[in-house]
C-alpha cells in the first residue's frame, strides 16, 4: 500500500509543480525512463516467480539508470550519442518485452 500511496503523491506533485528538466539532462531522460521500466518489469516478474527481493530491486533499478545514462554520456563524449542511445533502448526494450512475456505466461498460464 505504501508504494501505491507514494506513486499517487508523486504523480500529483508532478502535475501541480510542473517540474522542468534542465536542457543538458534532456537527452538522458528517455534512457533513464526505459532503464527504470526494465527494472520495474523485472521486479514484477520476480514477484510473480516468488523470488522478489527489495534490495535486489533497488540495486537493479539504480544501476540500470546509472549505467544506461553513463553509456549515453560516453557516446555523447565520443560523438556517437544517438547510436549508443539507440543501442541502449534496443537492449532494454528486448529485456522489457522478455519480462512482459514471462509475466503474461505467468498470469494467463499460456
């Protein structure tokens, strides 16, 4: 129940405060969101499999976001930021769809 309350509070605060992302961080926001979604679906899959651990989830969530952001930053420094961004999105997208497929199989037994 606490995570749901935190989510509602976060959404309401975001809608009321209308925060803006600084210009230099804008290329990293979509990558951070995709990395966070990967960790979220991985955590949901682990929960359904009965092996969820909150510490593992937190470390996975933070490390996904940090590593994905670092890869894009490194690509920007090397002048190939868009290619590495695409690579990160493809890899994380594959992981997301794999986790969603496992969740679907678990829920619908198909």
